């Protein structure tokens, strides 16, 4: 369990192998600049990646995505946060494809969701079906869309969210990092954040096991560290069929 507390946020991150998988192919990163000046300009970067077990070196792919995005985002000589996010995702995709996947389509892949935290708003970028949520006053809003077969079916009204959780094709991803030479990155710009709000990044090992309503209730009623532990325990209670990763960032009262 990792915990970071600063002027504006309490951030907790944790990952677990789950109850079925032999290894953990999820990976996360919490990148907080050392100087207040850089933090004010570029924010705090959170990343969650879920290596795809059906592809070679899923664990290497997820680790590479987090490490490269963290490096590129902060080390670029110029560029606003959104441009940096896009460049970081493109660079990570290239490295996974060429170095981990050996330049072969479909050899190595990972989902990836990132959020950049500023005092009053956040930016989100993602490829795949790891999610970002905003929880406010007990209500939960998904900030990302799932790049998956069941995600497409839900958007077409063919499945409910509850049906999607148990669908046999829920793990079939339609977009991810490293599977092709180039990746399309979805960006969500300037989502307002209020005191008491929680930003949640998680892999599908969490939301495929327990409902969004339960996620919202636990995070709204428990301190972040206890909430992260509780949610991982609940996902394992419900079967823990996949690796489980969660990052919670709670906006502190001013």
C-alpha cells in the first residue's frame, strides 16, 4: 500500500494478484514532482496499467507503460499537460511494441489509464478498459469509456453494466498499448474537482467483481487507505478472478 499526502490530495495506491492468477501483470505509478513549482505547472501524475495475459510479456508491457509515461511526461522540454500526456502515451506504445513485443503485432499489450491532478481540475488519458471514476457525494461517474467488445455493446444499448460484468467476452479488448505501431489515445480535459471528491483509477479486476455502487459507497464512507484495502478484499471475496489494482486520490478540504 502506497500513500502520498500533499497540500491538495490524499493519494493511496495498491495492487493484488487476486485469487486465481499466478502472477500480477498490473502495475501502477504515482509521480509527484519534488518542487512545488513543477507540481503547479505539471500536476501529479497517476497511472494504472493492466498487462494483457493473453499476450506475451503482459507484465513487462504494463511496467513499461507506467515507467515510460512517468519519464516522458515530466522530462519533455516543453508542452502543456495534454500534449505531454499524448506524447508520453505514444512513446510508451512505441517502446512496448518494439522492445517488449519485438515489433510483432499483438505480441505484447497493456491497458493504460492516467490522470494528472491539479488543485481544481484533472486531465485523463486512456487506452483500453482500465477505468477512471469521479466520486462526488456518494455518486460515481465513469470518466473513461471501455475500449472493449462489451464496452461497445453497452454503448449500443445491447448490454447493461451488470450484464457486462459477467459477459464471457468482457476481456476482449479493442484498443490497448503496444499491440500495434500506433495507438489512439482518448483524452478527457479539465474535469472539475471539488473538496471531498475522489478520483479513482482501477483495473478491471476491481469493477468486474463488484458494482460501481459498492465502490462509491466504500470510498465515500472510509478513509482512503481503509477503502483501498476493503475494495481489494471485496473483489477477492467475489472470486478475485483477475489482478486487482486501485489508486484513490481524495481532494482535501481547502
